[in-house]
C-alpha cells in the first residue's frame, strides 16, 4: 500500500511538472546586437531582421523584428523569448550574414521570469574588389557511371573532357571506384494482380560497400588546399587564395557497414559537405620550380557532391566573384 501511494504521488508530481512546462509562455528578452565589418568598424544603418523562436507560433516563429543599426552599429532587439532568435543582417556594399543566437539558460529564466540582457556581435564582410570569373558546377554523373576510368574536367569550358563532354583541357581528373564486399540477395516476386507480365527476379542488396574518389591535378605546380566554408553568410571564403601549400591530389573515401538488411549500419567517410577548396590551375613554373604565372580560384562543397567552382583568369589570387560577370556561358551560381 505504501509503495502504491508513493507511485501515485510521483505520477502526480510528474504530471504537475509536465503541465507547468507546457503552460510556460516564455519571458521578456532583450538582445543588443553590434554589427561590425571584417575590419572591425561599426556598420551604420545595417538592416537586422529576424524572429524569436516560439512553440506557439506558425512554423515556430514568434515575435518578429526589423531594425536598423545606429552610428555605433548597434540596435536593441526585444520580444517574448523561449530559446533563441535567428535571422539575417545586411547592408549596402557588404555581403549579408545569417545568425542564430541562444537566449541563455532556460531553467534560470523560468525561475526569474526574465531573460538576462545579452550582447552579441555580428560581422559583415565588405564587398571589396569582385572580379569576373569562370563559375559553374561540377556534375559527377559521368565519373560515377564509368568506375575505374580517369576522367578529366575543363574549368574554362565547364564540362568533362571528350569523350564525356566538350572540354578540351584537363585541369583536374576524377577516378571513382565502388567495391561491394558483402551483399544480401533477395527474390522479388511480381504481384498477383500484375498485368505487365513481370517475372520473379533476384536483386543484390549491398551491405558492406567501399567507395573511393581520387582527384588529381596533373599539371606541375597545380594543386588544392582543403579547408571549411565560413558558414555565416553569403561570402564563404577569404578574399584571396593562399600563396603556397597546394597539394596535387585529394583522396575521398566512404565505408558502409551493415550487418543485416533494415538494420542500422555505420558509415565512415572523409567527405565533407561544407568543404572549401582553394585551387591553383594552369601554373607556369620557371627553371627553379618557382611559380611564374597561375590562375587561382575556389571550389565550394565536397568534390564528390556536385560542388560549385569559381576560377579567376587574371593571374591574381583574388577569389571574390562578381556574379554579374560570369565568364562561363549559362553558369548559374549562388556564392560570391
């Protein structure tokens, strides 16, 4: 009897806590944003828009705001807060930036009834010297459809080298390999009401699979530097590509292991969807192996996932792209 009474009391306490959590309607919050450019100077009249997240709003959107910064690059956001605020900030002659800011400790706020005033800096990169570039997207279909073959890509033409496309100059080569180490064979039977005359067939379902993608730049002096994108806004790279440190090859791999069909498996891979590659192409070296001339650019995204690329032919290391001056015919791009 005593145990039953304790159990009932615990259930009632738990129900009360759940009801209290469900009835919490947030608390007043104030956030002071300071908007600076990449040189640390305040950005006046920047547009700061966003919303407070709310479980009671449509699409989890609560109080909205649309503000302008003062001469100190500051603005004060106020509203009913639950967990975080998010939005974007923009200003003329700057690349826009996105943000998501936590309001702080929710449990302390539930007790005090108000969020602590917080301050956050938002950085906008300046539009400095965008230049015309060859810009496009690498579609890896021909590589995957021809495992084991070394297939070249031409960044100027924006296509694979013949016979897989219209490219004429091999700037980069790709070689794809897929090995099924273990699989399960299942029989698929036609439905009884099938009127197409299909017959039973056996299908191989891969369980353990190794995939590799070898990427190389065959011209002496050409190479790549792998890093990560700056995922804070429109400009995902630095303004200039590095001067040194380029490597001629990159090896990507993935290893899928699954004990049985429909069971959760494991995946080991060095492929990174947020990868950023700085590239040096069509390099000319002197007799000492020193770079005389080269084209520089960047690739936004992993090389096995149809990334976008930007190539500057003017011989400088500037990789700030002018979207109005794409040198590639019909190139559609989303990053500067």
